[in-house]
């Protein structure tokens, strides 16, 4: 009996150890699967940051710039959608970031700053963990321009310096040269804002080494020589014009060249040549309007100045109205279409990101389930909260922009109705404007402040007369009195004067 019990014990013991060995073997298999999955995920997240530079980044950015300069909006949208889907298939998040930046840049040119900010936020969420200096340089260069357009020159300067710090350690390539050109060109523009002209010229000349389009020559003549050395301005303008004619493209660079040339001729008193150049710029503007919609107002203002100096008051008044309309409405129908396209792209990007996140989430959960069930619930809760926070942030930003637009419309309505609440609402929307006027002349009366506010909103003399129930002649007299009260030079456009006050 004892022998039987002993044998049974040995059998049970052997069977137990066999089960242990089997469990250990299976556990090792599961651990190998788990570690292999983690290793695969690790490799996908830590691949060579420049792996797709030749096959993805370079062709995308070159074609995007080509379509942007040509004003070919539909082609640009189609291109970036195509590359975004390719980035999705490749699991190349930095490629998606480039598409976001490209769309954001188009919206800057359209003065559609709300959409730009949303797209920049999406790009930043990807690039903050990226090791790709090319992508970060591109982001900060364009984001610097965005801040410059929003009248934040110090921020623009800071972000462009950030772009320069990222690009300096990148190995030489045509893509690096293109980025250096844009960084140097923007740096020169920002130094002009700081009134540091020698530094500006230094960076414009550095940009010129990477440019064969004439854009750098235009920048030099426009910002450096126009009011200092006319002969040098003309020399650089002719260089830019020759390159424009050789390229033979009616694009954004040609638009810039002919506009600056027209301004040069106005300054030099050559009005016939100025008219010819500005009319040429207007023709190009019509072809590139779907991307350079904001540019029309500059050409209209130049034509207004030209005809005013020629004594053609009727034409000057026509272009003043055209300028004011472009300034206030800024191609509403075009922007409406653009906004629809941007909303569609953002929605598509959001759906793709969620689908990718879901697939990745279930892969990780399945792998972790093989090892242990303990962390699944916590991981899902944290992931869900992060997603909700991201969605809520985007929705909050969009709601904020909608509220700002609505508030601006309310202010315009109060002004048209000559409502006593107009000035108070205007002060809330433009808190620094009234205080700066009072710094110039503390004795300004409320009626004068209201008049200045309406000029800030670009109401014409005819509009102001109609809304305030006075004669057109009375409005003209008020303008003359405001010039004296605020020491506005006679040669300075009064609308431009108030535009420059933030």
C-alpha cells in the first residue's frame, strides 16, 4: 500500500512538473510574441526620421509650392489629400504634418487665420515628438509668418529663429536649400519690421544665393532701396523682371514683381509705366485669386494712389471703393468654398486618425491580454480621456472663432444703426485702439472717437454720411479735422493710418 501511494505521489509530482514546464514554455512563447509586437511598434515609432525624404517630402513640397505660386488651388488640395492618404498607409505621421502645414500656409494667404490655427495645432501635436529637423524647420518658418500676419512680430522672429536652429544641422539637399531660402527671406522681412535695415539686407542677400525666381531681388528693392536709393531699387527690379519674363509664369512671384514695379514707378513719377505694371499685376491677380485673394486690395490701393496723383479723381474713387470692399469682404464666396474644403479635410484627417488609433489600440490590447488583463481598463480610460480632451480643445477653438466673427458682425451692425452702444462694443473688440488715439490727443471727444472707429472699420465717407445722418461734405470736413487733431500727414492715406494702429 505504501509502495502504491509512493508511486502515485511520484506520478502526480511528475505530472505537476510537466504542467509547470508546459506553462513556462507557453509563457515564453507569449512573451516572445509580446516583445516582438512591442519591438515592431517601437521600430514604427523610431524609424529613420529622413526615411521618406526623397520619396515623400521632396516631391510633396516642390509640387505644393508650384501649385501655390501658380494659384492652382484645386490642384494643391488634391495633391495634399493624395499625400495625406499615402502617409496614412505608410504610418508616416510626419508626412501628415506636412500636409497640415501646407493647408495652413494657403489659409494664411487667404487671411483665413482661424482654419490656419487649427491646422497648425494638428501639425504641432505630431511634430512635438518628432526627431525630423526638416519638418520642424518647415513648421516654425510658416508658423512665424502666421504670427507676423497677426501683428506679432516678436513671436514671428522667435519662431523663425527656431526654424533656423533646426535646419542648421541638416545635411545638404535641395530640400534644405528651399527651406533656407524661405527662412532667410522671412528673417530679412522681420528685421525690416525692427528697422534694422543692414541686418535685413544681409539676410535678403543670403536668400538670393538660393533663388533664381526674382523673389529675393523684389524683396531687396521693396524693403531696402525703395525710399533710399532709387537707382539700386531699379537695378534689382529689372533683375526680378528679367527672371519673371524668362520663367514666363503668371504666378505669385510675377504678381509681386509687377506690383512692386508699379509702386516704384509711382514713387518715381512715371505714371504711365506705373499704370501698365499695375494693370498687368491685376491680370495676374485674377488668375491666382483662389490662393492670393488677399493681394487684390494692395493693387487697388496702388491704383487709387496712382490716379489720385494723376488728378483722375473718378478713377481714384473707383479704386478706393474697390480697395475698401476687398478689405472688408475679402472675397467672401471664395473663402466660403475654401472653408468647406478645409472642413472636409479636417474631418477626413480626424476619421483617419481615429481609425488608426483604434487599430493600434486593439493590437496593443490583444498583445497585453496574452500576458495580463490587469492594465486594459486603465489604458482604455486614459486613451479615451485624451481623445475627448483633444476633440474638446478643437471644438472650443472653433467655437471661439465663431464667436469672434459674430461679435465683429454685431459691431458693424451697431455702427450702421448709429447705435449709442457702438463705441463701447468697439472698445471691447479693439482694446488698444482708442487708448493709442488718446495718447496722441487726450482731448478727443466721443463723437471724434466714434468717427475714428468707423474709419478703422473702413466705412467710406458716403457710408458714414448715410449712417450718421449728415451730409457727405460734413464727413469730408470731419476727416480734415481728425487729420489735424491726430497729426496725420497730408500724404498719408487715412485708412492706412488707422489700419496700422492695433
